[in-house]
C-alpha cells in the first residue's frame, strides 16, 4: 500500500506540473516547416538568411536512408519533408556543400514515391503541396520521378473545386494554413487580407515563411516567425500558437482519469481561457489567434466547460452538420472519424438539448458505418489505436455490445511486453490510449483480465520518464504534442492506480 501511495503522489505532482507548465512549448520540431524557415532571406535581401541555424539543423537531421521526417515509414510525412528539405538545400547559396545530401534526398523520393498509397491518410494539404514542390524541384533540375505525381495534380484540382474562388484568399478557409501551395501564383496584395493579427498565415510557420520569401518587407510576418523559431529553439514546429488545442486535450486526458477534481485550482485558469475564447455561434479553433473554428476542438472544449459549470450552448454543433455527417473544417474532402467520436462522447451530457437525439443518431450512423468498413484511422492521427480507443470510450452506454467488440480488438493486439504499437515499435502514447479504454470499460461495463491491465501499466511505468515520443499526430507533416502525450500516459496510470 505504501508503494502505491508513493506512485499516487508522484502522479499527482506530475499532473500539477503539466498544468503549471501548459503555456510553454507544446510541439515537436519538424523538418518540413524548418525547411521553409531555412529559405527566408534576411531583412537586407538575399545576401544572408534570416534563420541560418535552420539550414544547419537540416544538414544534421537527414536520416541514413536519405529522408527527413519521422523515423518510421509514414510516406506522406517522409516524402513532403524530404522534398522540402532537399529544395531548401538546393536553393542555398552554398549548394555545392550539400551535393551528397541532395542526392540522397532525391534517391529517397525516387525509391518511395510509389509507396504513398500504403498510408491510411494523407498529411494535411498534401494534394495541394506536392504538385507545387515538384514544380519547384523541376525548375531546380532535381532528379525526381515527376511523371509519378501526375495524379496529385488532379487531386489538387478536385480540392480547389470544393472551395469558392473568392475564399482562397479568406481567413475563413483552411488554405491559408497551406499558403505555400500557391507557388509562383501568389497575389501578394490579396494575401495580405488573410494574415492573422499575430502576423502569421494560418498559424503556420511554413506558410508564413513562404510568404516572407515572396514579400520580405512584411514586418508582422517576420516578427511572428522570429517568435515561433525562438520558441522552437532555432527551428520550426507545424503550428504556433496552439494554446486551445494544447489546453483542451491535456484537460481531456486528466478529466478522463478523474484528476480534474483533484486539480481544480490548477485547471481553472486554463478553463477560464477556453471560455474566453469560446463562441456560442461558431465554437472554437485550435488557437484563439486562428480564425477558423473546428468541430474536434469545439466538442472537447464544450464538454470540459459544461462539466465545469460554464454556460455553453450545444446548438453550436449544428454549425458543423451536413446531411449525412459532421465536418471538422469547411471545404474538407474527407470527414473525420475522430470528430464523430468526440462529438458522440460530448453529446451524452446534452440531454437537455432538444436536438440531442437527432445529433446522436447521425453521429452513431456515421460511426457504425466506419466500423463496418474496418476504418480505424483518423485524419488527425497516424495510429489506429488513437481512434479505436477513443471510440471504445465514446460508445459506452450507447452500445455496450459494440464497445465489447472494440475492447476485444484492443486486447488481441497487445504485445508480449504489455504494450501496443502500430508501426515499427511499441510506444507509450499508444499504450496509454489502450489502457485508458480498457480501464473505462472495466469500470463501467464489466471486468477486463487483470493481467492485461497490469502488463500495460508495467510497460508505462518502465518507460514513464522517456521524453522522445515518436510523432504520430498529423498536420502537414507528423508531429508530437508533447504535453498532450504526457498527459495521456499520466491519465492511464492514474486510472490504474485508482482501479
């Protein structure tokens, strides 16, 4: 009992620390965004670089196989990151210094461009970005398989057909986040209208860096990028700032474990911030400084706020409603399973809302269709365990028979060391999601084999202090939201200790 008490106190201490440090750096660095930052000229023109350390970072970050990006094979991430990094090196004033690195980058793309179909989802904006990068690479004379990318030009056209022409230069369309897809077609004057108040374009360092390459005298963009790079320690991350996303998903994990009752004082400033950013008509986005709300953050923040006693209106969910499903962002090509899972979870506390039954039915219909099609991936996360486990939790009380089937899938996938991992190796993040789902089911439906639970918890304790979590979250490339991953691991262990 004494040993368990020590663990309990350690976990509570670490949870308080996460909340107290929640406004610090939230994202891992990425090669894709750093490659764009490396191209930004200094204020005096092309004779110097604004962020020379970014180019130096690229030179030491190439993998032995010639790629940049994640250390496991998620090809959309590796291809887009390698293309961006190779182009950055090829465009530098000292290209001769990087001849071998450029050749290895070209070789990686040639060998692996045909493997893109193996990934469950594209990275964000891939169908817009790849054709533009390939055009630029061709102009630089890079040796790449251009003919194998023709289909992405067609996908690009289909994506752009979904967006009214006048919305391309609008802060209400997500294209601003991937502004670099415009290549040489950017209208600088019109683009000025989509610049956020913080100086960014879509809160994206890469999009903002692209704009600065085209319009070097934009002081607000330069100031934003300097701040973002400083937060990243000299290199770039995929999104900045992301305070709503960071706060809400950390609080989601702690709430799942029942920890927010213990940490009311530490949680309140973050909940107050979320409420201040909340809009009853539009919902909320991943940052108060980003113009576009999304349903994923809206659903999670709504649940947190309502449970904490804040006045929020569930009619906001109809803003995202379509005939057969719900959208995460406007003009998206593919609906998100995760959005429906998190909305379903939130709707259980909206029994006083007259349209709740209709929204639940629509969400459940989409959910069950995806399950029948064995679709266990989400467009925002590379691991199937993320969505499988969140789905198992969300369906509790709605359909416990289906929840049992999902729990069986999770149990069958457990590795001998007690962990879970979809790609090359086990991860603490994926193991945490699985343990969360098993313990929620154990608590609310029926007991789960204690050996399964024990071995999962033991794996997490053995790896508890590991800091280097692989990037599994999807933006224009893969990244790790470090506080969120840490909170998921802590949440799972707290649930275990209170079993």
